[in-house]
C-alpha cells in the first residue's frame, strides 16, 4: 500500500500530539512504563514544525502516521558509529495509529521516507530504536535497516540503525 508523506501543517499539531499519546499509551499497556511512555506534547510538535521535517500520512483527511525526517542530528545519536557521510537524514518520532499497526503502513512510510531522502540527495537515513521489547528494532531490520551499534545513552539502551538511500 503506497503512502504519501506530506509536510505537516500547524493545524495538524493537536492531531499529531494525540496520535503520539495513543501510541505511547498502547506501548505502555503492552510493555509497561519506559521511555516510550513519554508521548510529548503539542509544544514538542510545534517545535518540530518550526524546524521542518515533520511529515504526516493521511487516509482521507485523517492523520494515520507521522514521522520526522531531518538533517538535524538528534541528541541521542553518535555519528561516530555510522558510515561516514555528510549527506544524511535522521528519522525520529515515527508513530502509526495503533488500530492500523501491522497493516503495512509503517513499512510504506519508510519507503516514502526513502523517496524523500533520495529527492534531497541524502546517502543514508539513520535512526535509533529502544533496545527493549517495546523498541521497533526488529521492524527496522525487516525493512532493510542495518544495525550499526548498541549503546546506552543517558541510561537508555538504544540500537542505532542506518539504511543506504538507493540511487535511481
């Protein structure tokens, strides 16, 4: 199922924050409390909007998924462990509507993110996932991302992943 990722608009902030909350609540119900329980706020969504790279996927008018794809390095990623490049995008804050998880939407969002990265001239997409049962590391590996390192950042176990952006 192809998904189109569109730049989020300020009018989407409340909807994105609510989606992130639903995802965090589902992860907490399933795996217990952890870093994944912190869903963020409308203020954090507005911050992402100001800095660019916040995308949404819609089914009709409803936001069904969101992610950030940006050249700004996230605080928890240490570039020394990745393939050296200057042309990289970082994928963060991916969330898929809980009722729609497991239906290919996340995979389609990653495929769309690769297309965006290609259009922007990126050579790699980098990300991190929680190194815990609630983490999505297995999902990223199934989608072609390569594990590059396991680290603990500020007492949080993480797995770093990267994926080369295919050239046309």
